[in-house]
């Protein structure tokens, strides 16, 4: 079995940075280098002020502090890191295609291919190449074809090692994973990666499969989790018209050991970098094999999620006398979930877009998301000019400032701090009637009603 001394990870984002930090923390005899062409991102990973790390995850700063400079390094010198590595993780972005065949569904693999070509051009010794990015089934085939046709006599072994991290708990997930999945064809290469994880993960939790099962398992895991969210959100709408309470229904069905209680929390909808992208990818793969009934089934999970966000925004408009033009609506939260600064596919973006189309004034407070990211998210949609986004949207650093003078508050992220606010003071400073639209079922309904708020929550 190949002894792994040096690991390189291409991509210093939400997956590569935390994963490699923990691998370095747990493998003192392995030198881990994370490389990225984005100089600003690498500078942030190297910043002495650990609060400036480009990824916010509870506990990540302590891991980086322990390992950085000892056996964990962040660099922009990609070629040097490739040349020296025994094992190379590819952890670059695989966004949904915005052009050509598969537009809007298929994964865009251009960054993966660029990585493969760079590895092929630079490598002078045998390498184990590990797919860490979420990829369509049989991507390894394309990788292997590119790497094996370089003509320079270097042997490459491809492994699939998908991540199953939940943002906000990524460090805990890495320290104590449910399972580590490794797919491959070469037994020695598989064992080399197993040995890296065995430094802290019990062997029985390390599953080994063929390449294709591993690649597909990642997409399927996210599809099943997203399906549960859409399922309970579908029931939340039914609850609202029948007088049932979705929390009570969730609790009742979650007690069934065959169903379980996780991912049965009704909300304004799921977001993040994975769920939507991976399901669309699954839909596209199914359609390419003419499995149209399979594709239609999984596509419905996305359609229901979109419906939930639209429904939430339309309920705000309808409740506020069918017009929000010129009215101030305070958004509590912009990140797609608590304990992360990631805003990709966040429900807040789409709810805001819907309200801005009605000329509402949106004031945003999020404890971790900076103003430039919020404007960038809205500009990316292309539904109005950047000037209009800045005219209609104000970002503040104080929640009480966001709520002062507002006609309504909308809870879009389940940050714990929102529960501890002085809602009596907030009520005094808001316009009357004072509306609260709780998209995360986070606040104390009884308390808010007693204070005189008009309170609306999903599924009630």
C-alpha cells in the first residue's frame, strides 16, 4: 500500500478548506496543502485573525489554529502542490450549467476537467486522484481518460470520496462522521485513503464501494433529504387550510421508527449549494437514459420547494392588504441556514426578489452575511438593475435598526439569536399593525400574540 506523506487539495471552499483542516489535524505525519487560484481566499485562510476565515463554521477556527503552519498550508502555487503530492483531492465548484445542452440541470464539469488537465500536465510521479466535489455518475471515467492519455507514463488511480457535511455542523460532522464513503477500482489506492481516515474514524464506518455506486450515493443522499423537506412542506400548506398544525403532524409521524424525526421541520424551503444542484443533476442523468418517470418524480421535489418560497412571499403581500409598495419589510436572516455565512440558493434571495418586484423596501440583517454578498445574490438573478436593488434594499448591522419603523418582520434564517430579542421593544418601534411572518417557525407564537403582533407561521 502506498504510504501517503503529502496531500494536496485543489479548491479552498466550503468542502476543501474544512475537510483538509481536519485531515491535517488528525494526521500529524501527513503534510496537507490546500491550493486555490483565488488569491483573496487563500490570503483569508492564512490571515492571523481567525475570524476572517473565508468559511464560517463553528469550531473551524480552532482546528485551523492547531494545524496551520505545522502540517496544514494554504497556497496559490497549484503546480508545485500537484508535483509534490502523493494524493490529490479535487474539490472545485460543479455548478449547474447555465448554457448549452443540459442548461439548468446538468452539472458543469469544466472546472473538474481543467483540474484533470493541469494534474496531467504537471505530474511526474504516480498519483491517487480523489473526487471530492459532487459529481454526476461516471465522471471518473472522463477523469481517467484525460489523465491516462497524457503519454508521460505516470499512473493515476481515481477514487470517489463524496462529502456528506451539513453546513453549520461541518466540523462536528468531520470529527464524528456517520460514514466515510470511498469508491474505487484499485484496492491499494482505496486502502491508502482508508488509512488517512482511520487516523480518527472507526474502520467499520468507512464504506468501500465501486466508483459508480459512490458517485451516485452522494446525489441520492441529498435527494432523499431534500425530498423529506418538500414532503413536510407540502403537508404544511394542507395544514394551513384544514386547521391542523404541521409541528404536531411532524411529531406524530416522526415517532414512527420507520420514518424518524429528522428533516421533518416545515419551513420557507431548503437552500444551500447541494440539494437543488444535486437533484437537478439526478433529473438530468435520468432523462439522458430516457428514465422520464424517474426524472419527473425527483423534479417535483424542486418544484415544491420553489412553490413554498413563492407561497411565503405571496402570503406576505396578501396579508398586508394586497400591497407592499413602499412598505418596509425587515428580513431577519439571509444565509440559507443558521451557523453559516453561505447564501447559495437561500430562500431569502427568492422571497426578497418576489417582494422587490412589488416595489417593497427590504431591510436585511444577518449576523454573518456581509452587505456586498447580499447585493451580489440579488444582482445575480438579473431581474432588476443593480441600482434598483440598492434603491430598494438596505443592509444593516443591527437587528433593532432593521425592525425600527418596519411594517413587517420576516424570519428567513433560524439564527438562535432571533429568539432572544426584546420583542416588546421591537413592537413599540414597528408600524401598526405589526406583522411577523415566521418562515422558520422559530419564534414563540404565544408571546408574540400577547404582545399584539399579527403573527403568521408556516403550517399553522
